[in-house]
C-alpha cells in the first residue's frame, strides 16, 4: 500500500508541500473550503476534496 499525504494548508505552503511530495514520489490530496476553490494550490493539485 502506498502512502498518501493529506495537505490541509493553503497558498504557497500547500504548493511547496505538493512539490516536495512530487520529488519524493508520494501521492497527495488537498482539502479546501469553498473560498479556496479557485486558488492556485487547488487548481494545480492532482486530487482534492472540498471541506465545506
């Protein structure tokens, strides 16, 4: 079973975590609120879940 990282941060920090996960070969998912649904970190993620 492959590990998956849950990213519950926003903005630049989330982007840096996503980049680190890619470098390490880890899967990840991003959770976000409705206010963030058009944010860059949500648009660039591979998997996301709205946490309204």
